[in-house]
C-alpha cells in the first residue's frame, strides 16, 4: 500500500473554499495518508506581533490580537459546518496563549523559547479544525501534535530535527494509526526537545516537518500543496507565457529558490530528497494540475536553461586597484569586513587580473558596507594600491538555471546574444563550476527585459 505525506500551507487552510479542496484531495487519495498543516495564513505573523506588544508591556493589545485570531478560527469552523468541539479546543488554546503573553508583559522579556511556545498556537488550532472537517466528511482523522513526534535540539526559533528518535516516535505513534485506516493530521512547524520543550523549525517549517515525517515513515511521496501550480519557468508577472516545470532536480530547485523563486526553501525538503522520496509541489485550488516533481537526481528532458529567475533591490560594491593584484589575503579582508558588518553577500565576481572584487548585497546595506571597506583599506587608498570603493545601485541579479547547461557548448553565447538583442547591459557575471547557473548583474530598470530575453531564447515553444 502506498504511503503519502501531504502538507497544506497557510492559504490552503485559511478559507472555506480552500478547506473544501483539502478535504476532496485527502478523501480521494488512495493508500495511507499523513496530513501536515500550517497555521492559517497570517496567523503566525499576528502571533509575532502579539509577542512584540507583550514584550513592550502592552498586554491588552497582545490579548486583543489573540482574541481576534480566536474569533477568526471560530468563524472559519462555522463556515465549514463544524460546531462545538473545534470551538472549545480553540478556546482552551487561546487561554493558554493569553496566559503566556501576560507573563511576557510582566517580565518585559520574550525569549526565543517563550516565543516558540506562543507561536505554536497557530498550528495547534489549525490541526484540530482540519481533522474535525475531514471526520465530518467521512474520513477517519485525528489531530496529532508534532511535539510528541519530531524531536529536535534546543535551538529555539530554528531547531534541528534529530532523525533517529523522530523515526522511532513516528513508527510508534503514526504507523499503527495508518494501518488502522486513520489519517493523522499533524501540526507543522512545531516540534519539541527530548525533554518535551516546544520548539519551532524556522523558515518553511511546515515543509520541513512534512519532509522529516516522510523520511521517518519511508513514504512513497511527499506532496506540498500551496496556491501555485508548481515551480514556474519564470515569474508569470514578468513573462506572460511562463509555464510550470514538470520536473526539476533538487540542485535546480536550490538555485531557483536562492534567486527569488519562493515556492519552497530547499533546506526544508532535504530530508525527503536524501531518502530518495520524490517531492511534488501542487496547487490546492487546482488539484488536477500536474505540478512540479523535485527529485534527487538530474532530470534529463532535453532542455538547456530550464528556468529564468531574478532578484532585485540589490547593490553592487566594487573594490578596485592595481595594488590588489597578487597580494595574499586581500579577498579575505574584504569578506572579513563584510562578515563583521553582518551583510549577506548574494553574488561574487572577481577579475582574473585580481584588480577588482565585486560583491552584490542588499541595497540597504551598500552605504554601510562601503564605509566599512574604506576604513579597512584606508592605508591602501592613501597609497593608491586600492583606487576606489564604489557602489552601483539599484541593481538586480538575473539567473539562468538548468541541468542541461552542464557540458553544453555555447550556452553563455546564447545568453549574452539574447541580452544584446534586448539591449540589456550586463554589469557583472558569475558562473559556478557546476555549470548549473549563469548569474548576471543588470540595472534594476532592465531586470524584467533581461528575464524575458533569456526565457524567450531557451523556450522550446518559440
């Protein structure tokens, strides 16, 4: 019998229409099913806001926020025809969250551990609601807290699952339910230490929960339901005829995610990929769409550049000077300074003459980093070993990604030819030795033109 883990994100549990689609998807799927759910869309952000208010001493505002969430969940339960049981559970969980927030307001302190306990409210509320709705539609379902399943370290806010004990608990607590024909509805995002202290898994945490459970249970497939029909060949807001990609490798997914494709965070599905479990990205609101399958191995489909993506709002910092050439440790000083300023570097390019190093960083960090680099190289600037530290902003990174680029002659020529015909000026270039990605820096104003030019060049439909 097949075993499938299905994860439903915030938009997939936030409305009557979405929940009705969820029920149909789970009910119509054959085999053993484990459902993992996020908090309803906007709930986790609201809980963070409540925690900030409480930390500032405003317990009343914090409570109003949580009471508003309580009312919204009760309305949602009523909208889908659920009656008293979900409401009483929501009330119990709300009182617990309010008590925690009052304690925070008294202390004027919200530690990472306390914050995890507060934000867990969202998934704790959504799981019973989804389980109750499935049960009302003839599916034997029961809510299960991941705090009793997924064991993590104590890195509150971004905890790391411990696969050994997690697999033991999953087999002990979930497999008997599955064999009895039940559908466990598991809270995503939250987990607990071995001692039972609540933790959360950080960015993309519900995807991470689902991937961990899929690996622990030896699932045949992990399905991640969201509000888009998979990973697109380009941003459809930029390229009108962008299409979902039928299949991509994990390496391609990681590259696309890094440069702006936000369907998944690659770290969150890694446990499933490492276990050789295919991951499908599907649309809750269009369940008949094929979506995108992510696999561990390269996907050979005849394409060269499979997708084009971009990331804007950036700045380019260049450290340039003839005195840099051949000087050991020069690049290290640049990156040490960047690290000391806690600035994230998205792309690096260095000339073979070693006369310049270019860094692409968030635009808001450029002036601060430029000043820090000028301080670091003040002596070299006076001697003219370093001629200048310059900033160009705003710029964007445009990336062409595809396994088919590897070992294929002429890919770069086609990329730059397309950009030339589109009258797009390239400011800087970077390509890794994997040949999976060519990244280009262009002026922000030319970002969309660059994406369209590359996408059109490699679109087999054209």
